[in-house]
C-alpha cells in the first residue's frame, strides 16, 4: 500500500534505502525519513512541523534512486530555519539574537509535548545540516569530465586527504634534512597533550569526507597522521593534525561529591546511597569515630556473619588508610547477602568522597569503588531451561 | 558453534553496551579481528586503536557479551600503585596514569579487596572448589585446609631436631604456592583431527592453562580418591604437603602426562601454531 506523501510545491523529499531493504525497512523508513521541516504557513506566524513520508510503489523503479537535495533547496531550508528560529524566539518571549539550539529544543518540547518513548520520533527542530544527510554535488561537468583529478579512484576526498598528509610529511622531512645539512637541527622532543584528545573514529571521518571507507583505509590514514606527529612539525602541520582529533572528557570530573552536613553536636557527616542488584543502601559516615558500623540498627559483625561481606565493608576505609577513623550508620533493603554488602560499600565510598582530596577520589574511581556494578541477573529465555542452560538434547 | 561464542538463538540481547568481541583462539571471526584490534602503542603515547570488526552473520547472535561496554577497563586495586610519588615513575607509567584518568573503569568485584591477606591464587582455588555457588562453604574449607597444613608442619617442627627445624617450612601460603607450582605440567596433549582420526599431539602449555590444570588435578584427586569419612581439609592438606615435597598422586599424574607427551613426540609436527 502506498503511503501518503504530504508535501506541496517543491519536489518530494524522501530518503529511501536501496535495493531489498526497501520492503523491510519501510516501517522504519517512514520515521527515518521524517525530515522535520519548519515551514511558515503563508501569511501566518504559526509554525508547523511536517513529517514527510515515503512514497513506495513497487513499480516506481526510478524512485529507488537516492534523491539528491539540490544546493538551492538546502539553502532555502536554512533560510526558513533561521526565520522560523526568530519566530519561535518571539513566541517564547526570548531575544531572537541569542536563541541557541538548546533553547530551541526546550521550546519545541514545551509547545509540542510528546509522550512517545522513542526519542527520535518526537518533534524536533534542528539546523538542516543536521537533518538532511550530506551529499556530494555532481562531480562531473556537462561534458562528462570529472572535476576532481582523483575521481576514478572511487574515493576522491579520502585519497586527496592522504595525498595532502603525505605531502606534509615529505615537506617536514625535507625541511629537517635542510636543517641537518646546516647543522641547525635540534632534537627537542616536545610532549604534546595527547591524552586529553583521541583520534576521530571511522564513522566521524566518513561523515567529514562524505564517503564510505574501509577499516584498512582508516588505519592507514591514522598511521600517516601518527607518523606526522612523530616528526617535529611546525604550526601548520599541527593544525592539520588537530583537525582530526577530538577531546576526551576527564572522567573524574563527573563524580558528584556530596557536601558535608553538620548535626546538632557540630559533628560533620556525609550521606550517600548505593545500589547493587536489587539491594539499596543509604550510608551516613561521621567524620570522627572509632570504626563502628551499624547496619539496620545491628552491629555489622552480627548482620554480616560472612567474612567476605565484612571485608567489602572495610575495603573503602582500608584503601584510604582510614580504618578506625569513621563511624558509619546505614540502612539497607532488598537483594541478598553479598548484594547488600556491595550496596553498602558503594554508599560508603561515595560518602567518603566528601572527606577526602580530589586526587584520592580519582584513586577510588580507578580502583572501581565508585562505579555502580551494572551486572544483574540474566533472564530466563523461552525454549531454554535457564538463562544459558538449554534443555537436555534428545535425539528422538 | 559452542566455543566460537555465537549462537542460533533469535532472542534479542538487551544490554547497555556493545557485544564484546569473542576472543577464543580458534574462532575465525576473532582471528580476523584480533590483528586489527591490537593497539599499537609507542611510548610517546600515540595509541592506534581500531574498532574491532565483528561480523554480523544473519541468524546468529553473539552470546558472549557483558553489561559493561568495551570501553570499560579493569580496576587497579593495589594501594601501593597510587601511593608512589610521581617523581619515581617512568615516562610510560606517567603516560599510563594520565590515560587512566580519561577511561571508564568497571566496579571492583566482590571477591577483591585491597587487603594484604588476599591472595589471587587462593581465591581462584576456592572458586574452583566451590559447588553450586556455595562460596561460604568453599572458603571455610580453604581456611581449614590452611590451618591443617600449619598444624601438621608445627607438629613436625616441634618433633624435629635443630638442624631439621631450619628446613621445615611452616607458612601455609608458601607451601600452597610451591605445591601447586610443583604440580604444573610443562607440556600437554591436544587432540588434533587429521585424516579422520584424532591424534594426541604434544603441545607447550601457556601459564594460565598450567595453573588451571594443577589446581584441577589437585581438586579432582582430593574429591575422588578419599575415603567417605575423611573430610576435604584433611585430605587436601595431606595432598598439598605431599606435592610440596614432589611426591604423591598429583605429581605422579603430571609425570604421566609428560611421559605420554614424550611417547607421542613423533606427532609433534602436526602442530601448526
């Protein structure tokens, strides 16, 4: 059955998957092709979000070709987006000049509240660059002759990039040889901050080049860039390489440190929660104490008769060399014996973050004390005895 | 399809990360992916890591997966590693430290602590002795075994003369480690299919396999060859002491394995790795 195509005026914009995927992906194709376009109604200030749907008729073979968006079309979309952004800002009572993408997202979520679980199916208003896939312009002229000299390699942008990188390496080596000839070459190794950044992944590189790459291509390219880095290169080459690096977050900054609280006697304490499997724990760690731990009102020696659980409770304190220095009162519910111990360990470790330097917090994180264990019991599957165990195989 | 980590179950795998690339030696997808995955790391800090290409075969789902994504690294629990001042570290260690600050780390397992009394070999042995998930029982058996070893050695010590006392080892942990080391075979046999028949080909064993075999033989021996009324700690302590002195049935089994490998040495050329 042919889906409706809702569009007026310009050509239908849709994105179809090639070949046999069409029939399978039609259900998804409807939503993937939902290019949210903003279009101001003629003469009205109201914005309408449009979903363009896919036209799939089995006989229409010509429609299976990938539709190209013309440059004019994209430009028009960008203009409409900018105008629409200003209208939206006016509607929300904000300043159109300083209306950012986050403001747009919040405004759309406010004006078009959607209860759909699939986030990608919700109404969205983004810059057309992010919605329409990047496409390559026609790469040959009217006489059929291609513009790029590497067109017949099949991956012109990739090979021209490799060509450029290799050219830079040769230049740097030539320059160094000249310096060596004049005895001006100095072996200084400047250590660059390579830890705060990572190389582009293959998908990102494909996105930049608008071409499909193989893994070997990607590896070769990264090797070239690394080779360029090992030579001492100048500022131009550094900039060239930095284009292909993305920064990486320092994980320790994400750890939330609870602020200290003070009770009636003026003693500092810190509260925190922890979870493990289905056990939930809340721990209150006092700054001064003698190492007493009370779990659900009972001493930890009575609550956890097994040594392993008590070792887990002691682990954060022993790691920070604060074994007899804090008192802990905690409540725990759910889970089993070891799960409760793990939950209390996490809660205690998080609470101890408030008493300890940032460096030690990072040490705790690297020791695995501040990560909630995501492992849960795997469900039983139909047709099997358990999660993994299959039924006894019978020959007949 | 068992060892390759793939299965024919159409059941969807719901988890938070990507399936871990299977790393069994003989499975062909992993063999292709392994060279690509290896990170070429120069000390300057240039890490080349390629996403492992894991093939998606229609009708097969990967079953060896983990709740952690592939980017999660194992935790470093040793306290001394962190207490070392940065002046003492080499360049590599410095780089390693800086790199770990950007990596996501898994949670520490419930069996590991930073305690000085923890021994990874003992933990592994305890887990292998465990039946039906009864870790409490396995651990108590282990402690009773070590206590029994210590008691026996102390009895011998007190009964011996002065010169002999110097030679008697009383630390149960050293006895345990030495006993297991004495039980480790150097060479093993692997069944290789050639011309429709399985031949037992002698093959050098890796460290892990050797340790595993030593522990497995020890446990099997103690379970099977003991009287119904003797308890496991008693039997195990006896076997450990015998192995410490390179005597006893486990050592004998190791020697038999070596003899068979020696007997089949004509087939050694069947090995291609």
